[in-house]
C-alpha cells in the first residue's frame, strides 16, 4: 500500500468510505456551521473550526492533539496535546474536547498560543460515552450553538447493536438502536460547565446547504452549495465520465456572484470556504487500485487550493474518527 501526501494540481482518486453526507444544517441559514454568534467563527467539519477572519483553522491532527493552521500557507502556528477536538472559538478562547469516555472534559485554550486557561468537567448520563473516535455501533457528536457569555454545547449519542444481516437459518437479524441527545452550558466568564435542557432538533450532519431556487445565483447551470461561512457558492456539475475528476467546481462570491475560479474534482461537493485567493476544503479518504494487489491511498485531509489556478498549495492530514471496520461477517 502506498500512502500519498504530495503537492500537486488537485486530482485525487475516487472517494470511498469517507463520502460527504448532505443533510440539514443548523438554523443559521445557508452555511449553517456558525459556532460563534459574536465573531462568526464557523465549523468547517466536525473537529475543524475556522476563525472569524478565516485566516486560522483549529483542527484535529492525524497523530492526535489539536493545532492552529494558517489557511493561506498550511503552516502550523501552534499545536497541543492538551485536547483532542476543537469545538468552538469564542473571543480569544478555543474551546476543545479532551478524550474521556464517561464524562465531558473541556479545555479552554488561548486561540493565539494554545496555552491552557482552564479545564472543565461534567458527567455524562449513564450509558452515554463521550467518544472522539467512533466505535462499532457507537458514535458521539458535540456541536456548539451561539448564545451570550454562555456557550451552549449540544451532544448526540447513537448506540446500536451491529450483527450479521442474516442468521444461519436465513432469518434476518434486527439490532437494537438507542439515540440520545442533550446539552451543556459553558460559562466562559465563570469557567463552569453544567447540564442544560435537551435541544428540540437534531444536530446538523453537514456544514453546507444546497441552495434552493430562490437562494441560488441566477443564470448558472448546475447544483449550487453554500460555503460553511455562507459567503461563497460552489457550482457543481458533471463534466466528464470515468472514475476520476468528473465534476467541475466553479467558485463564486455569494454577494455579487463574481466567479473566483474553477477546478475539476472527484466528488460533487465537500465542506469548503474561501479566504483571499485560497479555497480550503475537506478531501475525503480516497483509494486507488494499482493492480497486482497494490493500493494508493489519500488519507482524510484538508486542502488549500489557489482559486484562480486550481493548483494545490498545501495539504494537511487530519484525524479520521470514523469507524471503518472490522464488521461482523
């Protein structure tokens, strides 16, 4: 197996096992990944929070820990092993999660340096596991919602029995499924965390929206998607046949519709935003069969592409928290 990580014009293999799921987004409108009501920091994908000025990404690292990444160059501004998952940026603080199965553990880090300001802990309900990495049949998600000096964190836990689809006698096997949801309030001034009432809606599953006919930019042929911050539009349409780079992405400014650039891609859409001349987006786990039992793999990563030219400027592998096996036969 060959693991690839090199600078190139953006062209990756067919995406498998890490496909982007398009779904409902939080009620912040198109680009509903906003996690900071005052400064408008936003969520690119779970575990990747972008600063209000779009110059810094706070992300999980492939080898563990968190890091602050320059969105223009991909350079690491700082990294820390004190946390495992960025959750939100509020003012000068990064709120991040620490690995712990039986309770919610948060650290407040200085966004500029990564220095720890405080550590907060609160118990989770019995049977709920605060996982960072998914396990067979189990997944825990935590998202931030805006709200004054108190930060509202909404969690969702899924636990299901995973078994073989058909028993030996040919009778289908049905597994049990348990879904629970709740919330915590984090007071950043008093540096406390406490349970809150359960939210009325489920967590969003994507950091972008497909625009409706009323929202879409006029005169463009293809599906249109909002960026995670709502400031840009990705026009996507099939331009080629075959396994690789079938889709044409055209990037437009949301306010005036100006075309910023275009590139070919293997998927119709991915979480993205634009900062200056840089397009930053998620590149899902991809695999290519080279023959003779050899595989070429692109790990889950964030990519920075020059918008006018479509040339990749930087690539950063990030932690892949999805469970990918083994599964029951």
